[in-house]
C-alpha cells in the first residue's frame, strides 16, 4: 500500500483543542500526583513556545517533546491491558507509553497549535526492525492535499518524508474525519471504539477536542 495523498480537500481553519491551563495542571496533580502536574506544565510551556512558529517548526518541537517525554513500553506492562489508548495527561503522568500514545500526544498538541486536522493522520504500519516486522503507529503530516506525508515517529527522532522510510509499510490510516483503507472509500472513524473512548476520557479531564 502506498502512503497516498490526504485527498482532494481544501484546508480550512482547524478546530482548536482547547483547555484551561491552570485547571488542567491542577487536575493532573489531583488525579495523578505532583510529578504529573509538573509534566503537564512542561508540555504547556512547549506549546506556548511553539505557538508563534511556522508549521514545520511546530512539527519539530512537538515531535521532539513527546519523543523525549515518554519512555517506550508495552501497554500490558504500563497499564495492565493488552491494548490501551492513554490520554495525554495519563501518558505524561506515567512518563511512558507505546507507539499509539506518542501519536496521540503529537496529534492533539498540533491540533491545539492550529494545524488543520485534515493534515494529520494516525497511520498503522508494519515496521521492519532488523529481521522482524512489527505492528507500529506513526503520525502522518500532509502539508498539501496531494502531498506525500512527513512521518513523525517515536522510533526515529528525525522527521522524514515517507519515501525515506522504506522500513515502514502502511496498512491503514485515520483521523477525526474518517478511516482510509487502500482501494476503499473513506469510512467513519466512529467505528473505532478506542477513538470514541479516548475522546470521552479527554473531555472528562478538561479537554475540548
């Protein structure tokens, strides 16, 4: 499967992911501890610093922050579940996450910074690591509707165009607007139960995604 273009869509203004900074840090301290509160404040400081930058610099700062903020691990050891999508606050509180958690953090950070949602996709891939092929997730950024995406990956810090990542084979992708499957029509993201559950938990923490 090719990475494929984002589709013949016109980029519009992004619906920002909003939150009250003080209330969010307070929620993190109350529910996850003082360390979580400090981690959330560091994340908010990064967002404030990135707010006035161009989009490429926003990508660089957000990618670098999340790659450094979390230690990679498996859901079963972090959360005691085989597959769990943590909220941003939960990931920052743990200081750990699997590939989906990195992508969730980057995706909602970039939405908050005003990147159009049409430009961003969660991309499920097969990643070749040595002689192994593992299930993995990356964030795809499409600068223009028909453009090749840039890949934001927790395994490699450098943001690269997809053609420079032959180690990754895309399987399918999705964002808030739908699920994209090779050779098929876009379908509703509502079919992904973990997505609905994630948004519900984020709203309970004080986000408005």
